[in-house]
């Protein structure tokens, strides 16, 4: 096995094996490679961990939720119509097709598996801030994707999402929601660049916190859903949650997201805790009468 003669400075600087089997000077590893304990850039051939897959699942679910929210917001309808359901289904197809193609185009290409460098610590996501300056002279630039491919594949996924949305959705909007459907597309064209910027800046933070973000998003959106109801009595909230398909579907979506967050928590948690999934909705329904503004007059 080749070994580096001298230790490379910094956390991510390594030596590349050249064509003549010699070692290069210390520098950034190529994409798909990461420095090992001998300070040699070795290929990333690890399988994704369960946490990695759950993270990718969250990053897939997030734009889907935003699509559905934008479609529902611009439809201005109290009940699901055929056209709105078709647009929701279209958004689902766009997102999951994008996720499927992203996996296929990630090394190894055309296989439903992913070679990974693995994530060891938070700094792996921010190698830009760990370029060493030996002897406080010249900075050695070793910026690279140490978490390959978890960082770049999200950008590829967003690109696919926008592409399929622009191909599939306009025709469906004209047919099923001609006046307001296009606004959901306009919103998405603004939101995807924001998501990409957020991933570039806070990808590592999201990687470690997405289970709690899932729980937070579920609880907050659940409260917002109930708070816009005109009739805040317990009887009305219960009846509309069960009898109206739209309300029942939205609440079920909140429950699924909350369950996803609980399952994703990287600690030993009993699956009995999933029985608490309906708790936020029931808590709001049973306590709404105590928070009615009329009670404080």
C-alpha cells in the first residue's frame, strides 16, 4: 500500500496517486475521493447509512410539500376537485421521478445504489473554512466535497425538479386550473433557488437536524391548518377533520411527516412513541376553546 511520506496539513488535504504510482503534493482530492489516515486520496466506496437515506428522503419530501402547499394555496377551494388532485399527483410524479433519476445519475451510474465518502463530522460539509496556511504563509486550498455525493446530488435533484415542472405542469395548469395554477409554478421558480442557497449554506446543519425539523414543520403546519378555521369549537374541528376529505388528507399528511421525524431521530426511541403522532392535532382541538380571543375581552 502506498503511504504518504509526510503528513499533509489541515483536515482535508491529501496526496493523489499519479499515473506512475507516485504521490502528488498535498492538495484537494478529486471529486469522489477523500483523504484517508495515510493522507492519500482514496475513492469513496462506502454505502449510504440509514441516516443518509432518511436525510435524502427529507430533502425529497420538502419540495413536494412546498409544491402541494402552493397548489392548494392558489386553488382557493374548500374541497378537492379533480383538477387540483391531478396537479397534486403531477407534483408527486415530478419530485419522485427527479429523485429516481438523481440516484441513477450518481456514481455508480445506472444503479440503484450510491457510493459515498460518508459523513464523519459537521466540518465535512464546510471544507471551504478549513484550508490550512502552513507557517502562516501561503494558503493551501483543499476545498472539496468531503461528504460526496450528499451535497451535489441535491443540486442535481433540484435541477431535475424544475425541469420536469416546466415540462409537465404548464399543460395541466391550462386544462385543470387555468387562472390560478400558473402561480404555483411561479412560486416554485422562486422557492427552488432559495432551497438551493439554503442547502449550500446550511446543508450540514440540516443533515444533523432534519428529524427535529420534520417534527417542527409538522406541528407548526398542523396548528396553522386548524387556526384558519372560522368555527373554533371542538365539535366543529372534530367533525370537519373527519368528514371533509381535504381536511382529513392534510391532517394525515401532518401525521406522516411527524412519524417520519420521530423514526429519523438518531437515538434509540421506542416505536410506541409513534402512538403520540395524533397528539398535536388532538391537543389543538381539545384546547381551542381556551384560546379563543373572545374569552379575553
